[in-house]
């Protein structure tokens, strides 16, 4: 029996603990007052406070344009949380600030706001992609008490589409195998990752992605934790694996470079906000 794994990373809802309850449980509150999650592309419009940031609070701080009403995401710190998409070219009021949600762009938002912002982005993405039945094209309606949508004509039901992807650190004693893609910041390396195929187990996905991208075989594939990743809808499933043989053969369509690094001289890594950073930080050393 091993200890249950808990990865305390932003974008995982559990980082909010009891402070957040999703809207699918309970009745929509009357009146649109509370916390405001204003999403402008991959940014939040937030209020600077005490050297950091918080959500705007009270009445909506921006004029609500024509369009769907604010989306009720849930209850945060005992008050309703409303999501509003903001046009890409809209200006930001002087008392508010635009902050990126994207870790690799150097987000300065606290982890709780990243988790709320990630859920808000996913909710908007889901709303924008689920309005019509994917089978027959009829407008859908929300299934009561769920995020899912149902078609009134053909009765097809669908739920938020999350895309599972594995991400893996390959280890061999005192060295680890890292990869980089073209266009990344100089000397920045990360892990092998890829989407799960139809009919494929997670472990098979890990072994296949490593074989395809860097040519080597692995064994002892071990799950270490997962992270919800709202860009726009991945579920990253983290593993470590042991090198089992083979020469490095780099897939140049996917990667610019891949190489073994001594664990005492690792290159610049992924953001601390990502499960890739978490895995390297916690699992690179034997
Ligand atoms: Zn239908």
C-alpha cells in the first residue's frame, strides 16, 4: 500500500479546497453580485491588491455587452463566482490589470486564481463548443445539475471534453532524458508528452510516445500524479519510467533536441506551475 498521491499544483481544483463549490450543485443565486472572473483571451482582468492580485468583487466592473448573461461557475468563499468573456480588443479600467494565466508567459497570479481562471476558461471553451449537437446539429440544452448538454432531437448527451495526455520523465541512474522543441527559450528542456490514442492504455501511450519521439525503450512505468491543463482542455497524466535500452533517435518533426542530462547539471526547466516542473523537481534524483 502506497501513500495516496496528491499533486498540489495550480489548475487542479482541489487546490481551492472547501473554498470552492462547482455551480452544478445547487441553485443559481439571484442577482449578479459576487466575484468576477473576467477572461480576455488567456488573461484575467484582476484587481491589484497588497502587492498581488484578487478577483474584482461586487457588481460587474465592466459594462456587460449583448450576449449570454454571466456564467455562474460556482461559489467561492461563500459568494457566487461569475465568468464573463471580454473582447480581445477591450480596454482595461484604470483600477484593474490584465494578467496572463499562462505559466510559460510568466504568470504572476496566485495559485487559487490560476485554478479559478483555468476553470473559467474551460467553461467558456465548453460553452462555445457545445451549443449544438455534434450528431445532428440541433441546439443543445444544459442537463440539470451537470455541465453536460443534451440534444432535444436525437437525445445525444455530451460532457466537457477533456483530452488525456501522458507526460513522462525517463531516468537512468544519475541521468534523465529531456527534450526541447524549436522556438522554446534557449536551453529550456522539458519532458516527453503526447495524447492518448483510441484503444490505448496510459502505460502503452507512455512507451509509444517515448519510442516515437526519442527512440528508446522504457520499463517500470510508474504514475506520479496529474494536472488539469486548461489550454484549452488537457488532462496531463504524469509518469516516471526507467530506461531499458536503445539509442537516442530524435523525431525531428516533433523535437529540436533530446539528450541525457546529469541530475546535478539540469538545464532550465518547465514552470513550477506545471506538472513537468513538479516531476523534474521531485523525481529527477534517484
Ligand atoms: Zn442531436
